[in-house]
């Protein structure tokens, strides 16, 4: 930068000094590249980002206060609106915390466990498809977005058949799931897996191997493993930095210990470990793993009940406190619930992965180019619905 | 190091300063006074290797008890061993020392707990509201919170 500035000054008539000045740039809250209503105050020097500060809260509706005013069953509905791209995971995370209050006597029926895994993994694919598609758009590739949405549409149609909703499912409930899935539907999901796997190769051809895309993302926004842990980053953001932490492997919840899958991590294949490309590539590879899990689940799904009889229509979780986490598309989604034995929970606290992931933004964007800031925000793949809650 | 070993280490190092330990609870925790917290936080991170602050939950425990902060800590390796630390403070002196220099994610979490519950984190470099608007009044997650009738002339229609 400095050498460039000097050369410009030398060219200026009369040797006038053409120094660049610091400028405070307001990006958002309504900006297509911020993936929602995120506002970033950027201190720039020419095209360089000297510092930036994310301002969040534009979507705040105090989800946690809502939960203190509605019954436990109604609260499931509010969780849909947290990370609205992975509502199955939100439902599951919240229900798991409530189920933990019941203790080991509460057994979730096998069939419900399998349905949960299938839905969660399909939802992860749908969410990653959106992340990858919009990320391509962020850095100038429009075509992959259209392909990604074509595939995502198929998953949303499956969900529409299963529970009547395309985004806010309210499907996984304490004790099981809301409706059963018929065999025709399971066959359709199997067909989707066969259809989808070759499509991932197409994305690799279109985007992952695209020289322009690689140049825009490799060595950009490098996040070291230590910094990621310090900021509580989880999910693909942490794994992109080369840390193989996945709750489905480390602390298997549900029935994840029965499935075989790998945990992809960033390896710096085009640049440095923990750059934007690594975070992107982890998501692409996770889609393959998710498809693997869905296929295994489809093979062994048993028949039977879909809801535990122990949980009645009026849910009164036993007195106690529980904190549980699941591996959602964007990282560890946790719920801290406090129950005093009434139908309405005393306190619900949501630990949202995007809240942590976006807080690291100033650290990894300092000193980058302004256009790279867009690439960095996109690679963190945040959903403001859960940042702001 | 298992959770039991961590608790034993903490007990050995802090003795009476740890006021309560419950390993049988659904969420095993240790409790300490606010004044012990900075030392304990550093000890847990540096000596016990709990390098990730997973979650900070503020809870209004109601009249006669006060406010509580629950820190869920974890070691970010395959063991994922962790423990919760609970700190209780009275309403009239709801102050807990900040640990943003120990775990940097505490920065935003403490701002959130200040915003929604009014727990003041002493030593925080920028303790301002994070989720609510800057000029919002009150702390919504307090149990005695009343939502305002109007905000900048906009009527509140929510009952």
C-alpha cells in the first residue's frame, strides 16, 4: 500500500502529496453482502480495512423472554426462528435440553431417533447449499447459486411433505417427532441421496476448482485455531481452522454413535489453514458426510412409535437445570433451561453458534482489502436470526 | 484430566473460597463468590486447560436470592470435558469481575448479560448494550421487568 501511495504521489503534478485518509464506512444494516441485518462499521484507508466492528441486535426480539411467557411446547415454535436455515436442529437442540430434565427414564423411540437424524442431516445439506451458493455470489460467481438452490428446493419439498412446512418446521417435539414418515417418503429421500452425490462433484468443478474463486478465498481471513477457540467459534468455522471438533463424534447425542462418517477439517490446500477457502471446503465435504449418514439411517430405520408416551400433551418438565448442545449446521447450538416444574420454563438461554462466529470478524479482517471483507463475512456463514435472538 | 480431577484440583487450590460443589447435578458445577472469580477463571484456563467459554447464562433467581451468572467451560479437545461455574450476586450490588481477558468471547457474552439482566462486569472495556437499542430502558430478562407502553412514540400493542 505504502509503495503504491508513494508512486502516485510522485506522478502527481507539482509533486502534490496524494495521501489517502482514514474513513469510517458504514456497511449495512441493509446490505446484500451482510447476509441479513448486520451492520459493520469499517475504518478504511483507501481500499484497506484498518479495523471493523460488527453491530448486532437489529433482529432482536428477546426469544428468551418469549420462552418465559409461553408453554414449553409453544417455545419449540420460537426456536424455529433462531437459525431459520436449520430449524430442525433448533427444534432438536431445545427438545434435547427439555428431555434431559426428565432424566434417563425418558426413552425416545427408535424410529423417532432415526427420523430426527435424517431430518437434521438433510437440513444441514440444505443449509450448507445456501451457504455455498450465496458465498459464490459474494465473490462474483452467480451460477453455482442457481444450482445450489435447485437442490435445496428438493429438500424443502421433502420437508413440506413430512411436516407441512418449508422453513419453520416445528417438527421435532419433546419426546419424539410430530408426525410419522411413510415409506414412500423414505424412498424419495433415498432417491434424493443418489441424485445429490454426483451434484457435489459439479459444485467442485464449478466453484471449488475455479481459479478465480480460489484466488478470492485462499489466504484471505486466516483464522488460527487458538483464536477460534478463544472466541468460542464452532462448527465449520472451527473445523476450517484444522480443529476436528464435532459434537456428533465427541459427545454423540441421539444415535449418532451408530453411524460412520468423517469429520472434514481445513488443511490449507490452496493457502493457509483457516482461510476462507478452508471454511468453504469444509461445508462442501460435510454435505457428502451428511448424505452418508442419511443413507445409513435409511437402511436401518425401524418401525414403531414416534413419540414417547411418558411426555403428555401438557408438558411439565421436572424441576432442574440442564445444558445441552447439538452440532448444528453453524456450530454448537446450546440451550440452558431452568424449570421449576411448571408448564412454562423459568429460564431459557440459547447459546447461538453464529453469535460467537461473527464476533471474531474484526480479528480476521484487519489489514485485508475491503472486497475481502465481503468474502470473510460470507465464509463465516452467519444467520442473524440466531445472532440477535 | 477428568471432571472429578478438575474439581479436586480446584478444591485443593481454592479451599474455602469454593462455596459449593455439586457433581451429581444434571449440570455439575462449582460455586464461588464474585471476588474469587478472576483467580478461578485463570486457574481453570491455564492449569486445567478449559480453553473454551461455551456459554454465559444470566439468570434472575428471584427476590431474596438475586442474579446468577452461569459459565459453561470446556476443554476443546476430543474429551470435551467441562464444568459450570456459578456466581450469585445480590440485585443491589450486581457486579462480577470481567473475564474478557481470559476468554475473549466473554466480551460479547458479558455485554449481553449486562443488556438483558443488568449484571455489571467490572473491568470490561466497553460494557454497552449489544442486543437492545442503546437507549432502551431496563433489563428485559429481569423477572420484575415491565415492557414500556411506548418506544419513540411507537405504541406497544403486545399484551
